[in-house]
């Protein structure tokens, strides 16, 4: 039996490809098409996402050190986000109960309950540290 791919999945894949091209080819530091952070424009303080466009551009161009300089949190979050989508894909394609059970267990551990609070604490801590210490 052949499975149909939902239109939302196709749209998401096309969006990711377009974003990779947009951030891989263009430079957010000098391009006019890239949005500026409204929080930074209003307060002069960096939000947890400030520098993420430049970090993604750096990663796509092989400059990991540059990406870490722009936004270390984004660099750390990318594998975490990729694992989420890999687990979702495995669950969607999984046919045996063992695969489904393992992916469900990992998903619960990494993306539900206490993990959400830990992520929130990390993001808020990063937000404070990057604005009030000279390290960032």
C-alpha cells in the first residue's frame, strides 16, 4: 500500500529549502531583505534570537566559529530541533511497535514535561547573560 504525503509536509520541505537558499546565499549582515530584531530596535538589548540569522548564514557557509560568535544558543538548538523532526519522521514511517515505542520514549524525554522548563530556564538565562556580562 502506497502512502500519500500530506500537502503540509511538502509545503514545509519547500519552505526549508527556500530558507536554506535565502540564508545560505544572501548575507543578513548587509542585506536589506532580512528583518531586524524589534526588541533590539526598541530597547538596545539583544533578545535570545538576536544574531540567529547571521549564525544560520555562517553555518550554511561552513563558518561554525562565526556562528558561535553570533548566537551560540542557535548553534546548540539546531541539533535539538533536527532530532525532533527525525523522531517525527521515524514515528510516521515506523511500522513496528518497537520503533514506535523507542521514538515515543525519546520524544517524551526530550520535548515534554520537565524538558520544557529546562529549555525555558536556558533561554532566559542566555538572554540575561548576553546582555549583562562582557562574555557575550
